[in-house]
C-alpha cells in the first residue's frame, strides 16, 4: 500500500517564490496551493474569516508555508503613516494570523514557516518599512517558538532579491550577494520544514553555498 505523503499548505503558492517552493516540495509532499485567485483553495489571508474557511476546507496538515506579503517601498523620509500601516497589514499581520490560526490545524511535530526578508539584517536604502516588517516577523517567530516548544515548530525564511522578480540591480546598487533565483530561495523553505529546528531565520544564500538540504547554519539572534 502506498504511504501517504506529508501534506504541506503553501499560502501564496502561485507567486514567484511560492511556485518555486511548490515545485521544490513536489517530489515528496502533497502540496496544497492557496492564494486569493488560482491554486487549490482560495484564501485572502488579510481576513481572519477567510483563513478559518481555508483550514475548514483543507483540514490538518503537516506543514504550513507562507509565501506572500505586500510591503510599501520608500526611504524613511518619504514614508507616510498609511505606508507604514499598509506594510504592517500587508505583510506582518496576515502572516501572524495565518500562524496563530494555523497552529490548530498542524499535526503535532509539524511546522510553520513564514517569510521575512534580508532587508532587516542587511539594509538597502529605500526599504525602511520593508525592514520593519521583516524584523517583526523574525521576532515573532523566535518568540513564538519559545511558547510552542516541540508541539509545532515555527521558523522564517529571509529571502534576498529574487532574480525572477526583476529587481533593478543598478538603481538599488545590488551585488550578487543580494540576488538569488526563486529555486535557490525555495530550498530554504524545504530546509525549514525538514530541519527539526524552531525559532530560526533561514538564509537561502547558505543553500546556494553548496548545502542544499538542511545544511544551514541557523541564525539564532
Ligand atoms: N521576490 C523577492 O525578490 C522577495 C525578496 C525578499 C522577500 N520577499 C518576500 O517574499 C514573499 C513573496 O514574494 P513574491 O515575490 O513571491 O510575491 P508574488 O510573486 O507577488 O506572489 C505573492 C503570492 O501570494 C498570493 N497572495 C497575495 N496576497 C495574498 C493574500 N492576502 N492572501 C493570500 N494569498 C495572497 C498571490 O496570489 P493572489 O494574488 O492570487 O492572492 C501570490 O500567490 C513576500 O513576503 C515578499 O515580501 C520577496
């Protein structure tokens, strides 16, 4: 009898990073793709009711990956209060709500992986609110891991700029250390699921350095 594959819910699984995560997991997992449009199940993670409805449709999973989040770009002098609020409600709050609600739908020993980003640790001019959002997600995962113990692991991945997203390398002054493909980035999500670790910020560049599967040196702040 064929063994059932572990089930992974990828919210934002139709996006640039989410699609690569889905492809990266497809050989060993049953992947359920969620997004506002498209995918296997529809969710708007900015609405709590919609998150509850998604889990009612999907049931229990072994892992949740969050690969969505909208942030407003701009230097600190150009940001308005509503830009900062929009970044919080676009990137931080829905991921935290997904994790909070998702806890009740992940089997014991399973995992939740959120998405932050490199810009809170290695700032680039023009991304002050993005840095704020990334730092908030990192901090939440570390603190929540202390609450959750072994029941459910919670981590985040902090991508650098993804080549397929077409970052303006010249304008932003990006060198190769801040650029990766979506496929390289996706390996870090798989590592987070399979690592057995919790409260860790996974940096996808360590996968590119030649340790694709779980050879990360975790960044515990
Ligand atoms: N791309 C990069 O260079 C980069 C670098 C560092 C960090 N990141 C972070 O990585 C995450 C994903 O980025 P990405 O470039 O892959 O984004 P993307 O290509 O725009 O894809 C976003 C995905 O999330 C879904 N989505 C958007 N809002 C949603 C909502 N409210 N509820 C549920 N699903 C929603 C989208 O589908 P629908 O529109 O159909 O909902 C899509 O599947 C973001 O947090 C981003 O800040 C990206």
